[in-house]
C-alpha cells in the first residue's frame, strides 16, 4: 500500500524548496516584484517541478530497478501507473496555477515549460542533450515569473547556466563522473556568479505594473517606482548572495574534480541543487528585491540545517 511518505519521496519534496525562488527572480527583474496574484506562481513552479520528479522516476523505472532499487517504484511502494498519474496531475495543477497567477502570459510560458520537463524526462535525459534540456526547464521557470518578459532573460540565463553544470555533473552519481563534467560544473558556477552583476531591475515606469501588464502593482516587495534597483544596496546584496552561492557550490565541485567517485559526485550534485537558492537571492537582490532575497536566504538556511541533521533525503 502506497503511503503519503512514499509519494513525498517520489516527488523529492525537499527539493521543491529550490524552485520557489525561480519565479521571484523573474518577477523582480521584469516588474519589480509579483503582482496581485503573482504569489501563486511559485506554487505553480513547485507543482510542475514535483510532477517532473515523479515522471523522472516513471521513465527511469527499469534503470532504477538495477541501480537504485530502494526508490519508490522499483521497491514496489508506488506502482508505475500511480507514479504516472501523480506526474500528470501535478503538471495539470501547475498549468492551472500558472493561469491563475500569470494570466495568458503565464500560460504561454507554462505550456512550453511542462513540455520541456516531459521532453527531458522521457527523451533527452540519457542523451548528450540532457543538461541543455534541463537548463531550458529552469530558465523557462524564471520566465514564468516574468510573464515571458525579455527583461528577465539575463537572470533566466544565469539560472540556466547553473543548472547546466549541475546536471552535467549529476550523470556520474551512480558509476562515478569525469574530470570534464566536474570542470564544466565549476565553469558554469563561475559564469552564473559573474552574471549576477549584469542583472538589473525594471525601469521605474515598469516597476509599478503587473507581470501581466494590467494595472498597477499592489505588492510592496521589491523595487518601487522611487527606488533605483542599481543602487549601492542592490549591488551589495547581489555580491553577498553571489558569495553565499559560491561557498555552497564550489567545495563539492572541487572535491569531485579531484576524485570524481560516485559519493563525491552525489554530494556535489546535492550541494549544487541547493546552492541555486543563494543564486536566486543574489539575482533578486541585484534587481532591487532585498526583502525577498532575505527570505530566500532563510530558505537556504533551512536546507542547510536539514543537511546538518542528516535529513538530506534523495533530492538528486
């Protein structure tokens, strides 16, 4: 009999904390923060991401039966049919939430985002295109918060580059990795950190509009019409977030570069997944959303506390 804990393990619930900030990054860079219904968009991201995790295990069920038999499907705790139903249901919920929070523009990004998640899990993951496909998923997730606005493209690219490196490194979790993949992860981490300073908030006229472009923004978080998102506070906040990001990601990647054993690669991958949160905080702060960035750093502290208590879970 499938239990709630089995389903939580199937969707990698702890990893959902790492996607909450994607849409916040996009909203801050494009519009100075979420609009009246924009707070729904992080929930849409969580639903789509969690559905993708369930679909990942469904697609990998035969491989996992050999390499990771303890996972919910090969262990018999969750049937393949139920896993597929969970994936489809969460994907549908994500689309509904995207429509509720972002209107037509939200749906216009959410549909290709869900399609990209499916393409990665079912087709691209075992191929050389896998890391690029996963990077596209996270970049689109940032653009979901921005309603597809091109103003959020630099921030979306930073998250995508980070994801590219982590995904390339993760391919060695079971059998060990290569120096090339670890090196790629290091380069991607450096590039993502360097990209933070290129991110700016919206123009003053744009900061008072909704992500959907309808009327004034009512949220008080992030930049406002009278705040310069390129000021000293934003630069300092971005620099501090970048430093926290590098401190979280680099040690594991250097260890994997030195000796890419399965254990080291797995640890570096887990750290890389979690380190996206301070990167999100850096991007949000650089665009003027200092209070939101502080909230994201609190999320990062929660993830690290779980790790120190030995409650890391299988988020890879």
